[in-house]
């Protein structure tokens, strides 16, 4: 490849495969600088990227306007994570645009793992295969009402999985997608979904806080809340009041609990995995392919 970056820096543990890191070298004239930890401060971020014209970053490291402006040679930021919009991004998109720096993210690489995690956790809870059991005796998912908040790729895949288990599926989203609707899959208002659903699962962008006190009050007694989004999608105090009522349950992966794992884990009806639902071997392959494809497309103009 004739056109290359001068210096590529992977600012943190980006999640690419070993083969992906090796392939990345073909896009950099100098040896790729690859950090496997996470910078502890903005000054450390600036130090790591100041010589880079290409930076790769996971969702865990924020790239502020100050850091972006300090990197005088920077031309390209590759987000090794989903990019839905400026408001939920860990990169200051506006600052990058003002510096004429290209920012590209990826989509739809970890959804399969998320769906499998949700279904597995629900099976375990309903049947009492883990530390908790939903009812007095093992139960089946068939006939239960599944409420999905956020109907992008992951939400749609969860809906199909729920239908395959005989669940009635309701969804709420900013955009109604009539082409997906059928007898057992219907669009409803948020309030109606919460009042109907036995299981509520949220699939929303980072920093999207949708459920408040009034919403938790509308949820069915003995219902289950599942969150695999990047951090809570709800008011945490309202959630603690709701889960403390005793017969409700919540399921989180490591990302879904965010920085509240220690607080949430104090409640016996909260199930928190130390695994990230979407972080699988196959997801890493898809992530790597898409990150590298973005770089190729940028360099080829």
C-alpha cells in the first residue's frame, strides 16, 4: 500500500485480534504503538497520542477536545466500538470535525453474543439453574411477555429469539418499524410496554437514561429488567427502590452494570456477570475486520 499513516497509536486495549494488530502494521510507516491498558488521565491520553496521525481507541477511553487539539498531526480516529452519534460517543466528534479529523466507528459486531447472553440468563433464572429462581418452581419462557426498549439490530435479534421460545414480544422505539410487526410482535408506547412485560430488556446508546421513578412504578410485580447497554439506562436510585421490593429481578453483563456493580450486587435479586455479553471470539473477528476496512477506505480516498 503506497499511502500510509506515519504513526498509528492504539491508545488502549482496542479488542482487535492478534492477527489484526499485525495487519495494522501495513498501514503505518513507523512501528505501531500498541497500549494494552487504559490511560488514567487526560494528560496521559495527550502524551500517548501527541505524535500520532492515526489513533485507534475503545469505548472506555474518552478523547476530549483538549486531547484532540493537542494532537497536531492527527488525521484519523478509529473507534473500535459502536458509533451511533455525537451525544453517545466517547470521542468529541465536534472537536474532531473542527480540526478536519475523520472519525469512524463500527456497528453490529457483538450482537450475537448479547442475544445469547440474554436468552441464557433468562433460561437460568426461570428454571433456577443458578443462584436464583424466578418462581416457586421452574418455569418456561413460552407464554411470557418480552418488552424490548430500543429496536435497532440487537433489539430485532432479541425479538426473533424471544419469538422462537414462544414469547409474546412488544417493542418501543423512537422509530416504529411496521415491516417487523406480526401477531406476536407489536409496537406499543413505553408505558404500555412496562405494564405488559414480564421481561424488559433495554438496548440504548451510551448515556441514554430513559427509565425514571414513574416508569418503574408501572412495571409488573415480579418482572425482570435486563440491561446490556453501555452503562445504566435508568435512574439508579429509582432502580434500587424497585429492586428492593423483593420479587423483582435484574440481569446485567459487565458493561450493563457500568460503575454500579458494587452497589447493585448488594441486592440478592440482581444477577451481574463479570463477562461482557458481546465480547466473544467471533465478535473480535468482526470488530477487527470492520476497523481495518474503515482504515483501508480512508487511505484509498
